[in-house]
């Protein structure tokens, strides 16, 4: 390869010898080669820049599309927060709120093939659902408590003001006012204690123990006899149910049965018994083994007027009292508390109208607990009586 000048232009010439004093020479102007190199370099630069811009655009689109659920999750969390979003209003002009009913809208996809972000958003929606239930229950409890406490507190204030003018009252009037004040104090104390018990949903699960249901029932019935001396209580226990043991919290289970017995005694006419029966039976599909597949059923019945069809759906509502119960003492929390305790033990309390006008509240109660060795792996059902505790 030789550099020469041809017609005043830089040229590169290649000479190849063919033999016999012959040669082949090829020449190419250098400026045309350099021009082609420059054009190729420019073209490559343009293509490279376009590729970078295209990759950046595609990357931005993919990131925005892939992280859209995260953006919706963030926006939803900010709307639920207690303060307004400090970022520009163009990002999300909607005001912040404490309402947990918001949910993250997710596009439908094939089940079982969601990505990690979609699963995160789904879990966040589930958490919001639990939060909504908790907030709703809290607001309902506060509203109900404020409504129910207003009347007894007003009566307390009236009697306290009356006693403050004791010098103007006769001895009989003072005694009546003092008795009414003491009675109303007991009612308010009982109502507050019931509200505290109902508010225990958020507490950690207490320590479970192995509870012999028969012994617990006998002890609770004995206490009810002392509390209701005018009401006879009868108790019958089947031999195969007497030694059955269940994991649970004895104090809570005692409270559950006490509420049911108090409710039944309240509606039973004087002299007529409140019946308590504990039985055990096997149910279909149970396996073999000591106590396996057993079903405990604890039934409490009164001989009162019964539950009306209109009252039946509401007997476990907080503060609900049937028309026949409004003249009787009580707050309307007894059966609501009984259902809460039953559910805490894996139970469900339901109501029905018994034959003969007697009120019966049956429960399909399954007491379950992990990490305990049961002498009898059984299912328990509790049945109790009447409404308006």
C-alpha cells in the first residue's frame, strides 16, 4: 500500500505483481474513504442516540406500568392518613381522610399468577378491610356507650342533687333517694364493666388452660343459685360428658355461662326452674380413639315467654333489649358478651325459638387451641335461654 498524489488528490495505491514483469495496480482516493468513514460514524451516532432514547422511553413506560399498583397503594395510604398530602396537588388533589373504606383498584388477572406487587396490594386491601371492621366496631361501641350511659348518669346526677338538699327531705325520702342512687351506681358499674369486657377484642389471647366443662358448669350453677335464691336451678350431666376437658380460659367461659344463666333466671317466672343439661355424642365422620369425634352440648333453658320472631335476629346485638325486657334491670350486653366469648373460643352462638314458648339460645361451639394435649379431642356446643340480658 503506497500513498501517492494523483491529479493533486491524495491517493492510496495497491500494487500486486503478476510475474513476467507485469503488475496490477489499484488506486483509491483517500478523501472519498475518509468521507465514507465520517458518514458511517455519523450514522452510527444517530442510531445509537435513537436506541438510547427508545430504551429510556420503554424503561420509563415499563417502570410506570409495573409500579402503578405501588403508586395506587401510596395514594390510598395518603388519603387515609390524618394530614393532607404535602406534595403538589397535581399528584393527587383529593383530600386526606381517616376513612378506611378506600381500596386499591387492581386490574383483573389470572388467579395464582399475580406478581409480587399485586400480591402486596391485595394484602394491603385485606389489611384495610380488617381496619375498617375495627374502626366501625370502635365507633359503634363509643356511640352505643355514650347513648346508654347518658340516661343512668342523668339519674345519678338528679339523685345526687336531691341528696345534696337532704335537710329539706324527710327520712323516708332520703332513704329512697339513697337507695335509688346506690342502685343506679351498681347499674352504671355493671355497664362499664361490660363495656370493658366487650372492648377486649384487641387484647392478646390470654393463657389457655385445660378446662373440665362439667366442673365449670357445676361451679357456675352453684353461684347462680346464690345470686337468684328465688329461682331453682337443675343440672343434669351425662356420664360420658362429665370428664371431658377442653382448652380455654376458665374466667371467660365462666362469664359466658353466668351471662346465660342470669339471662334465663331473669325471664323465668318465680318458682319455675332454669334447666342446665350437659351431654356428649359422636358425630358423623369422626375418627376412632379416646374421645375423638365427641360433641359436647350444654343447654340452658328457662320457662319464660320465649323469643318473638321479630326479636330473634337481634338478640345478640349490643344494647338490644326486647319489649318484654325493657322493664327489667340490665344493659342489653349479656348475650352480646356471651357471643364474643364464644367466638374467642372458636364458637358461634345462634338463637332459636323453643317449643312450648320457652326461650332457648343454642350455640354450635367448637373450642380449639393449638399446642395443648387434650384428654378428649371434642367439639362443644352450648345452648342457653332467652334474650335481653
